């Protein structure tokens, strides 16, 4: 007769070690407001947070890497053209910029602008399909960051800090809300080319949290996940025996190494991969979509096919319970426009405009927009001053992002920049405030989502952010 092996403490040191771990769990549960059942492996979602401030269940983050120009897309500033060719007025503080060309002449905006929808939101002619979804958007003109270069900017927009090492926002969401589907990742990342996002996988990493909370990168192209099907000649029974054997080896190797989160994540990734063989093929099969839906996302056009495919796949993933999906446009900082902003932004806007508008419209018609928070933006904006005569420098002191769905009040504008769009001057929202607000829209009080790291209670906002209530629909 076989008995389950139970490890009893063999010495006073073993006893104190295990007891200390237990009291540590009690302290952590008290500080984070979590149930003591948080530690029960059979119920991984039970440890999650509480208050339900907002309506959102999932996030789709449309990340325009490189810094899109708010001055040419959403933040209409007629003064740019009036002062074009002149330097910044003396009344403006001289900013610190990446390239230091603060005395360069102001660059005119060549866009045609239109007030769109009943809300009258300003949208430029670079985003004609956005005109139709203007009344679904909450446009924030007063975003502020600390990163003046791409490495620091992308890092802070994702993790809250300009230096690497902290968990990404997607990891915090994974930690705070847990899995809703065990057969799909909680946090998925996609990018529009083979180029790597600046800082690499740290942009969607888990930092000091367990590695199981990091993002899962889907491949570019028609086959985002490879090797989902068994090799030819391998039956399901044979595959299951193989997996059972691997699990036994992993379990034996993991015994005594529970503090190694990377090892734990590797084991969990094997288990997730096995479970995904059941559900993921259906989730990523865009052939199931009717032709008119594919055309809504732009899959029938060369310029929009790549990002349209990712937006459609994002909708299918959140529809099936994936918590956080991040879609990078311009991977490798291609939105960066120190020169030739006209050709650069025209091409990139063409690639994302229709897919994004299609995503918002599709979510709404399926009744998913109320529970899906869609976020648009980059790591910073661009300066009103020119660089190399045809481009704009980095601007973290005042730029635009927008949100839609997820309990956000649609058709409104929040905050403002000055007459040239250089500095945020009204309702400033720092990245820390944005992260705190996102968690609030997901129903989490950011002051209670705490992770203990080296004796310090860590939060998504580095103890500096505030939830912005003006963004709520009610």
C-alpha cells in the first residue's frame, strides 16, 4: 500500500524555518488585505483583491512605441502655425530634451483638424477612422513622464520606473486578478515586426514578482503560437504519458528549491503549454471570423493587415478571459520622428488607424467594451520645436493618451497642455497616476495591491500615484 510522502521538520532549525514562513504569510495577508487562502495552490484566484471600484475585467493596451506626436494627432494647437519658424517665447521655461535643441524653431503642424462626433473631440486627418469612434474615447491631454529617452520612457510607462527591475503593469494585473482561464496566459504581448521593443522582455517582465506573472510573447505573423499540435505520429495518450513523466521529474527537482521563482515559472510554463494545446488553437484561429469582421480590422489591406490581425486576435483573447493584452506598434521605437515626421507618422498612422477603430467598434457591438479597457499611447509625445527641420524631439512634460470602455466616461477631454503643447498645465496625470487609475478601473484599490519584496511593501505606483475619479463614467 502506497502512502503520500509528508515532510516533517527534522530539526529545530527546520521547524523554525517552516514556522517563520507561515507567520510571514500571516503578516503579508494582513498588510495586503488578502485572504489567508492566498497560499492554497488549488485555488490560485482566491488570493486576489477586492473592492470593485470599476467595471473593467480586461485590458488591451495599444502601445505606439517611439513617441507619437500628440501635436499632430489629438492636441490641436493653432499657435504652432502662428509661431512657426520662431523660437520658444521667453515666457516658456526651457525644457530638458533628449537632443537638446531647445532653441530650434517651432515646427508647424500640417494637419487638417476636425471636431468629431457629438463630443467635438479634435482629431487630425492622419486618423480618419478615429473620427467615427470619437464619442467612445476619453482623451487625456495632460500626461507626464520622467523618461526623456526611449529606454527610460518605455520602462516607466510599463513599470512605473525609468530603470529596469520592477514588475510591468501587466504583471501587477496578473498578480492582482489572477487567471480566469487556466488554458490561456493571463498576460499576452504582441509586436508588429521582428524588431525588439526597447529594453526587450523587461518591458513585460515580472521584476521581483514570481516569473509566472510575466507576459507571454506571441510571434509576429499568421502563426502566433507554434507547435500547438502534437508531432506527426504522436498520439494523445503517448503525449500525456510524456507530460506526466516530465511533471514527475520537475516535481522532484523543485523539491527544496521553492524560492527559485524562475524554476517555478519554467515548470508552470510547461504545464500551461500542455493545457494550451486544448484551447489555444481555437482562440488564435482567425479563419473562424466572418469576412466582414476581417475587413473591419483591415485584414484585406497590406498596410493594415499586421496590426489588424493583432487587434482581432486581442479581441478573441479577452473574449476568452485573457486579462491583459499589449500590442506594440512600431516595435523598435519606429514612432520616433526626429526627422521626416510627415512620412514617418503618415505610414504608421495608416497602419493602425483602421484596425484600432475596428477594434473599438467590434468590442462595442459584442457588448465587450464595457468590460474591456482599451488604452492608446506611447512613452511620451513630441516637442513643438523642430529637430533637423522636419521632425520633433521627445516630450515627456505634456502628451496625450486615450482610454475607452472599461467604465471610462466616453466623449470627454481631460487636462490640457499650454498653447504650444509643451507642458501639461491642467489635471496633470503622471505615469504613476495612470497606473493607479488603470488598477482602479479594474476594480482594485492600488493602495491595497501590495507585494512584499525584501521587507518592503511594494505597490504599482511606487507610493506616488492617485486614482483619477474624473475618468469614471459614473
